[in-house]
C-alpha cells in the first residue's frame, strides 16, 4: 500500500476516534471510513492500539502546527501571543471538528498510565507547555514556567468545560463564554506575573 493510503487510514482513524471514542469504535468502522481492507490495516499496524497511537500522533502534529502558526501570525507582544491561544481555541471549539481534546479523551479511556497511548498524550501536553514557556519567557515574568503552566491549565480546563457543558442543548454557557472567561483569567495571570 502506498504511503498515502497509510496516511488516509491514520487520518480516517483520527476522525472516527474523535467523534466516536476509542473503545467504542470498532476496527470495521475505521476501515469503512478509510475505505481499506482489514489486511491493509494489518500490513501497517499490529493492533488497534498501534493505530490509535498513530492517529494521536497525527492529531498532535496537526494541532500544534495550527496553534503555532496561528499564534505566530497574530504577532504582537508576548502577552498578546499567549492570549492568542484562546482565540485559536475558540475557533476550534466553534468548529464542526470539535469533539473535546483527543488526548484528554484517550487518557480517560485508557487507565494504564504507562501505556503508549497515554504517553502520546503526555508528550503532546509537554510540547504545548514548552511552546507556551518559550513565549512566556518574553513577557518578563519572574517565573515563565509557572505562568505557562497556569495558562496551559486554563486552556485545557476550557476545553473540558466546553466539551461537557458547551455542547449540551439548552445550556446557558456558550463556547464563547468559556473562551472569554479563560482568556480573562489568563490576562490576570499575565498581569500579575509581569508586575513582580
């Protein structure tokens, strides 16, 4: 199978797992979405778990690249760039592609903290944290690592809040509300971190 077919399989798996969950999605559903045979799948992956790891790595690459590009294009001060992650997040949360965070969802479904699936989620979180630290250093904050981690907590918390409440019918809290509140809290954190 050409590499592009493998990529199509991984992309299809990422879409299906995001919409339908990891344990709740059978291999047949992924094969149907990708339009490939079971034999084709097993030519590239020994197990469903290996396919999940590949799908999460693809999701990590996509999300980080989109986030970094968005923040870079926003420009402005370091504080503006840190706050831009919430603008990007709102666009994502209001899109049809929002099904919560794939890495949080995977961590919730796979209990073994040492499994490869959970490690991919941890790697993603640390890489996003490092990206935020690189920006926070330019703010003049006394402890840029702490500031970056606080902003990461707000970011991740907003994703969870939006997934749990923001997509429920007749809920008074919108995605925009969630994003605005997280952004406002981040503004306060940045101000306090850079005043000392």
